[in-house]
C-alpha cells in the first residue's frame, strides 16, 4: 500500500484548503504532478488564485519558492543566470537566476519572447542548466508552475509545441460558485495569513515518490493508455496528435493518482481521469474544427469513448 503518498496527499489538501477555496481539480492536478515529477500549466482569468495556489503548495511542502513575471523584455539570463565580472578578483563569477529553486512560478509565461521561453526547456526536461559550458544541476524537487490567461492575447507569444509538450498537465481554473466566493471574502477578512499547520519534509516527499515509482501498471492498462494517445493521431479533427511523451506522462500521472488513493496498482479509471489534463495542450485541432467551435476537451472525450476500457 502507498501509505506515505496517501498521507502526504491528505496533508497537502488540508493545508491548501486553508488558503485556497475550491479549485479541487487544480489542487488534485498539482498534487499529482508533484508526486509524478512533472510540470503544470495553469490557465485561468486574472484574479482566480493561480499564484496563490502555487505559493500555497510551496508552503505545504516546505519548498523554496520563487516567482518571476514573464514580460516581453525578459531575457534568458534573467531566468537562468549569467557570468558577472568581478573587478576585485579579476575573474568571472556565476550569478544564478531564479530557476535555481524547488518551485518556480512562471507567471504569464506567454508574455515572454520564444527565446526566453526556450530557456526553460533544458531545466524542465533534464533538471539542469548549462551556463558558459558548465552543466549545473537544479535542486530537487524541481517543479515549474506556469500560468497564462485565456484572454488578452495582444502582445503575447503562444507557447511552441515543444514547450507545451514539457508540461505534464494543463489545468484550467474556473470562476468559483456563489458559496465559494463568500468563503473567499471571509478568508480575506481574517486578520492574518494562517501559518502552515504542517509542512511536508523533502524526505517525506522523496519516500512518497518512491511509492509512486513502485505502483504496478498491468500490460493491458499500458495498451489502453497507448491506444488513447494513438487515437489522437488518426482523428480527422486533429492536425497534430499527441506524442509518445504524452503516453509516458499519462501512465506516470496514473501511477501518482493511484498512490494518492493508497493503492499500489493503477486502474483504468486513473488513466481515463487524467486523459484531458495530459492531452488537451498536446493536440492541435484542424482549422475547420476550430471554425465549428470544437474544443480539445470535447474531441478527446469523444475519442476516448471509442477505445474499449480493459477489465
């Protein structure tokens, strides 16, 4: 049984609930990505608590947190660092950028130029940064939470497919309902920000991740995940289907979801539940499908219904 992962998940949920109202899907997605070792793209309108959610996660996991606002004039060196000449010593010293952290919030990532966006590729995929020919490992755990708004596209640079494929999940955050909004107002009316009741140590997180690695995925479940991904490559509505990396991410996320439920084996429900967050940003619809008003989520749900679910 994945007891450590289940216990960690419950502790993080309780801690996030003290700061963030609602947004259950985003909370579960972030938690699953944390255990699976993947990065997350958060999409939602301004003021929906995207930054608060990422910061609250760092508080719950005792992780170093850094936030960087992506703007058109942001340079790659502002992100990863650069060599600075020291007049006293007469030599260059390495000045590390904000990417050297545990949880990096890349706020409004699509407002930076493609050159700056690409500076994150090596960090996200290999957890390292190369500066002046020197390869420097990033601290562990390392998680990128990037945000973007579904509005105000003027002055933005859409993320290239290679960049999007590095994100394990794309999570959407919606407006709260009336009761949730009242709770938000009540929480904001408190005299001070609540201190963390319990913080997950790096050792506890590492133990939970080991349990995720040990989760068993049967061969028929692997075939099911592969079939779901492959359907996106033969659809008449999809111009670009999901890559093999998407299938790997789907299985990895399913193992983390199973561990959070206290199981040491994955179920078809784990795979199907994570299909949308894993694939919605990895497919490109054909122009005629977009003209008809089709959305990636709707297309993926329709395709998933054509694949038999293993028993």
